[in-house]
C-alpha cells in the first residue's frame, strides 16, 4: 500500500481514535474515539475507488453507524437515569458485538472483507477490534448472554468456513471463531486477552504478508502450478498455526485458555470450543493436503524463491511457540 499524505493522516487519526477509546474514563469520550476511528477507516477502505471497495465501505459505514447509534442511546440512558441494570449492559454489549462482527451480528463481516485489499483486511481483523473489545471488558460478566455469544462465535466461525473459495472470507470466518476465544480470554482477565490478541495479530500478519506479496485472493490461485513450493510451505504453516495446530504459535494461547477454563469449572463451553476448532483445522488441512499432494507439479528450474525474507519471517512467527512453551510457566 503506497503511503501518501492523506493515507498518513487517516492512519494517524485511526490510531488516535483507538487510543482515545482505550484510555478514556467516560463512556461519551469512548464513543467519540470510536467515531474518529470509523471516519478515519472509511477513506482508507475506499482508497482505490473500485466498485467492490465502495460497496464494502458503504456496508461497513451503515453497520457501524447503527451500532454507534445504539451505543450512544445506551450511554445516554445510563448517564441520565443513573441506572445500570443487566438489560442496559446487554444493550451496550450488543452494540459492541455489532461493531466487532460477533454472531448473531456477523453477517456484514465476511461481505465487507471480500471487497477490501489485504492491508485493509488485516486492519479490520486486528486493529479495529481493539477499541470495542476494551469497552466490552468493562461490561462483560459470566452468564447466559456471554456464553451464548461465545458458543455462537465458535460454531459460526467453524461452519461458515466450509465451501468457501475466497481466502478473505475464509479468514473472516476464522476471525469470528477467534473472537469467541478472545471473549473467553477477556472474561478471565486483561492479560489473557492481551496475550491472545498479540499472538493472533502476529499470525494474521504472517498470513496476510504472503497473500499480499503473491496477490492471492482465491483458493484456485493457491492450487496453481506457478506458486513456489517453499512459499506454499510457509503459507500453510502460518495458516495451520492460525488454526491452532500444535506445536505452532497459535496453539499456545488456546492451551492457556483451555487450562484456565477447566480451572473455572466451565467445561461445557470449552469442550464446544475445542470441538469447533477441530472443524476449523479440518478445512485448513483439507486445503493443505490438496495443495501439497495433487496440485503441486512444478518444474525444478522454477523453484527459485523471490521473497525469501517474507518466508523466513512467516516461519519464525509460526515456530516461535516451540521455545515459548518450554519458557512460560503455565501453573
């Protein structure tokens, strides 16, 4: 993505909006930070002015504006009537779940992802989730409502990834699945959420950089004969890490959340989360096997890699957990 003055301005205000939200003490100031973030991201989405980007930016704007309206209404009710009942908290959480794309408010998320460039997809999957999730942490409680959202997130993320030929939609449903794990981590504590989010962001960067450098948007491109075997190996190592396969980096935060959830006697939820993660791993592995066994015929003289630094960075991120597992004390 070429950086000019307008892009630099919108990127700086995007970051500033999120920082205002996570550092504010008042709900109104948090809402203002969310709006600054939204109005900075819309021009970044529509930078190339293609019809797909225009459609995605309109969908994103309409959804976020509706969520902001609901959030502001809830904040005003709380401030004016000095009441903070469970229903008010549920309304506020619903507005934040709409902003994040958590089920059952997730329908806009894959549709918006489909029309964006890879760099904007990465921002939408990572940075744009920080402010709503920090606000969610102030209102979240362990009960039927939050457990239902977690269950719906992991189930929709697993089932929605089937029969997808678009890699961006596949990663969108993967992000919805990870959202369920991040909400669980937030209920345990901010440290667990921070650890999970940082590792999830690193893995997303590893996958998106390879996709972007090879201009890959659909699965048939992954199966093509022109793709280098080394690049393909690094790509699928990163994708399997994103799915949570041991001993890759994506397994480490899930392991810690599983262990702590069992200590909190929340076994039913965690069993469902692990089972749906197996489904997610299934369609990642199905893609990997077909790419490596059936569709990997390539002449030897075309095997030279052009992006070795990108591949090595992706490999280092994915294999980082092997020394970390031995270093981190999980007890």
